[in-house]
C-alpha cells in the first residue's frame, strides 16, 4: 500500500473517531436532559445528535471508499476482509497508530451502546409513568374515572375525592 493511501486511511479513522467522541458527548447531554425533564433542550440536543449521525455516516462512507481501494489493490475478497488485515499492508510505523485508533473506536462503540441502553430505559420508564398518570385520570379500572376520554368529568351521585365517591 502506498504511503499516501495509508495516511489517507489513518486520517479517515481519526475523523471518524473524533466524530464518535462528539456523539458520545451529545448523548451524555441527552441522557441528562431526559433525567432533568428538560424537554426544550432535549429537542435541540436530538437535532444536534441527528446532524452528528449524518456526519458519522459521511465519514464512514469516505473510510469505506478508501478501504475498497485497498481491497481492490490487493485483490482481497469482501468476505475475507478484516480490519486487522490492514496492518499487513501498511508501513510498520502506522501499525501502532491503527491499533490505537481501532481500539479507541471499539471503546467508543461500547460506550455509545451503554449510553443508548440507558437512554432507552429512561424513555421507557418515562412512558410507563405517563401511561400510568393518564390511566389514573381516564381508565375505568381504577374505579370511577376522574375524567373521561374526552377530558370531561363524568357525572356521579356525590363528590369525588381521589377517584372514590364520598
């Protein structure tokens, strides 16, 4: 592999790594906004997250184009390509840099999965709580409802305190 292609590939990995680090930071802020119930900032953070994901997809496409050139140059079939094979085709001084970048990318992917799992759990819990609250106002399963599905209070024989007629 030529020195220029190897440098181009390293640069692509560095860009991708930095984009994932920014995404991890954004997701941390998103998680905190969910915990804080900060819906106004959450909407902006989600927009920022979507833009960052688009940037990552573009960086991945650039990296894949470079890797495809490498595969063609060395006649490596698609099914046989692995990232660790790359080290066989780059000059020795770049092997350590590739190892560092790929290790960091794997760490970032693991951290991103953890944060995504936490966000998923927070949103799920929030939805369960919201459903519970809505059901407390409208569901017949809690006795006589405080409100019907249209949002109006049903007529009853006497005053109501906490869904129980007095």
